[in-house]
């Protein structure tokens, strides 16, 4: 799989990972867990690493931790999760719980979820990074109106990662945040690359353009993901899925050619034309 360097360290990070919102919030049902195990296996076997979760996602952290433990695969994963509460003491308790649920002595990336009480939590995140509990720290949001606040934090604070929403039909981040992240040396993780699934509804019945083969693209999922990965400021994209066949499709976007700036504009024009 293709990789991009994390700007703060130059560590290479595979460009396609997975998000776990809704899709990994399952109980002890064996069939459901086996399906998620296969999804993670496909990601890791393809060379992907980033698995993103949050306490907001119900049982997702515990499911990920349990599956990785069963698979003896913690060493292959880049674990990212978040703190999503207000107050220093509540944040510390929540992050300690995340460490236990993920069954990890350390977490690769801890993020402040949706900017909730970010000033308080960044102090704790920096202290825990200093002692090795977290390797990287960052902030997240998913809505377009939040881009300005994300940008303000990037300007004012030294962080390693920003996670944001970005898709072929939701391009505000291109002007309002991605150039700033490139300038400040901040890695970018993209969530909601399929517009919460709306892109697939719109793609139903539409044929993939023949010229998509020029960027080694064989499906609409790969088309949408490669459009995002073609932007040089994007480090990794984390589409969510619980279906193995969709995971195979998604990870394929991390291989082969990516579109240059001209090809990305062609892709956007083609999509907008309907």
C-alpha cells in the first residue's frame, strides 16, 4: 500500500485505514465479531494500519481491542482514538478506559473528539505524549462549519494530526484547512469520504468513466477515495465498513496511481455533471 509521511516525524503511514463509527458497535454475537475480524484482517494484510475509534462509538473500542488481541495483531495496527468529554478529571478517566478497552499499553494517536473542551484536554495529551502513553496527538471534527475552529487550533497549537470531513462533493477543506495543515506540518486524516454514504446512492446506475483506469481505479469507492488521496496534504483516509467485500474494495484505492491536480479536477467535473 502507498504511504505518506507523518510530517512531525516522517514516519510512513499507509494511506487507507478504517473508521469504526456504527460499524464496530456490536456485542458478543460470534457471527458479527467474525465478520469484523475478517474486515481487520483484510486491512492489515493489505498493508493498512490505521484503525480509528472513540468512546462515542459505543462498544467499538472494546471490539477492536478484543479482536486485535485474539489476532495477536496489536503490533501491526496504528491505533487512533479520542477523548470526548468535558473536564480534566473526566478526560483522564475516559482515556484510561480507552487504553483498557483497546488492550494497548500505549495508543498511537489520541485526538480531542469534535473539539470538545480541547484546551483542557490538549494539556493532558501533551503530558501523556511526553511520558510515552500517546505517540501522537490531534483534534477532530466532521462538519464544514467546524473548519474555521479547526484552523484556529492548527494556527495556535503544535499538534501532529487533524481529522476532518472531506469528499468529492464536500470540498471546503481544500481552501479552508488543507493548505494550512501542509504549511504547519500537520498530518490529515479524512473521515466521511463517502459523504455519509450519499455518494453511493447518487452513483447507483452510473457507469464508472473509462478513463478511471488511468489512475488504476475499478469502482466508485476507489474513485471517491483516490480523489481524496490525490490531494498532497491528505495523509490517510478512514472509510468505515463492516463488510469484508467493501474493505477489499476500499484498500485497493491505496495501490497504483493516484490522480494529479488536473485529473482530480476532471474527476470532480465528471461527478458534478451527473
